[in-house]
């Protein structure tokens, strides 16, 4: 019979990855030209009630204890952090989420937000609890405009309708909502239809477009990771609808977006363009080609993820 004993090395590796991803930061170039923290992401648990095919977060990562979360929030407050996002996994599965939101506000963190699939927020009482604790806004993951496709992407049948109820509950509780749409091989063709759906059915909510991040071996897969050139026209059509209908959109210029040259440097598609803080160290996930130094967007571009280069190469990258 095979052994059921846990491999100590595997357990240590999972623990190390859990700690490494517990609190991460988004940085931009500050006024002094040095990296400045824009936002901190605190993963208060790693398990989830969906299993999105593009997610790099491993639910096997052990959750850090309650005391560690409390200590980290207090530390971030002492550092003068302006913006903290609770994320996961699915953070609403943590029964102490409202307590953490309240603590963050008490520690002086001005903006406290939530990254969620909103499935549990179909319970209006939980939305009210979070609103009462001081939650400022929520980013809700929604990757399709039909239940059939959404549930296929999330591998969680029946959750599409719950997510929509969660969105409306948040709105009813006066918690601003933005929609997070992760572009992958399964949904890039329906980007325009998704935008139309948001305009018609979801009160013209802001949309944040992300591109699936090939951060682990399972995502270095052409079945989930599309080519930039494949998504280009559909993404442009979707953004053009946003522009025509005055739907706020962002994300394409972010760390989970795509290089500006892919959309031919059209500034209409990059309303949130910003200078990128210099990144050091050979382990940084992005790289640039020698030609990137000649691009007018060089200081505003993270580059291209190494996993993408391993999968598709660099032929699509060209200086603007």
C-alpha cells in the first residue's frame, strides 16, 4: 500500500510559499523617483469556494494564524499604509473578516477594500456586517456574462447567480463595486458581450481587465493562456464599447495587464498608465527585450512575464 505519511519537505515548501504570499505589495514610481507602495494585499486564507482554472493560489497553502493577521495589520498601520486589500483564496470564507476590516480602519489605513467572488455575499447580512466595519469598496471576480461559461471557468456550478446577488447586495449596502475580468482562452472572445452585459444588467459598473498570469507550471498551458495577438481585437472592441458608453475601465496598464505595444500604444486604452517602479533581482517575474529600451512606453511598462515568453516567445513585442 502507498504511504499516507506527509512528506516533511513538501509541507515546509507549502508553508514557505504561504508565508511568502501572505502580504504582497503593488509599487509605483514615487515623486522622488523611488519605488512607492501603492497597495498591500493581505491573504487571510488560501482556500476558496471556487476553483478558477487560471488561479495561481494553491488551496493547499496553510493559512496563517489569526494572531499573525492581526499583527500584520497593525504593522501596516504603523508604516502609514494608505490602501489595504483583503484577498485570498476567498477572504469571505474567513469568519473574522469583518474584525480585520474594523481593525485596519482603527489602525489608520484610509482605504480598505476586498477582493472576492461575492458568492458568500449573496447573504445580505454579511454585506451589512462588512459595511458596518468600514469596508470602502469591493472588487468582484466575474469572468463571463452567462452562468454556463462562468461556472465552467470557476469550476463551481451555481455560483454565477450567487455572485450577481452578492454584487447587488454590496451596492444596496453602499459599498462601491468594480468587476474583475480575467482574460483567458475560455473567455477572450466574449469580452464585447461581457461589456454589453455590464452596461445593460449591472448598472454600468467599472471593469478591471486582467490578463491571466502564468505564475506556476499548470498555467504555462495554451489551453488557458492565450496569445496577446489572439485577444487583441476582442479586447479593443470591448474597451471601445466602454469608451462609447462611459463605462469606467482600467487594469490593462497594470502588473496583471499587457504591454502597451500589444494595443499599438493607443492611449485611449490606458487611462491608468503610470510610471513603473524599477525592479531589481533576477527572480522578478518580468523581462524586457533589448528593443524595449527604444520604446516610448519603456518607463510605463512592466514588460512581459517570463512564463509567457517560455510559452509563446517574444515575436509579438515591438517598440512604439
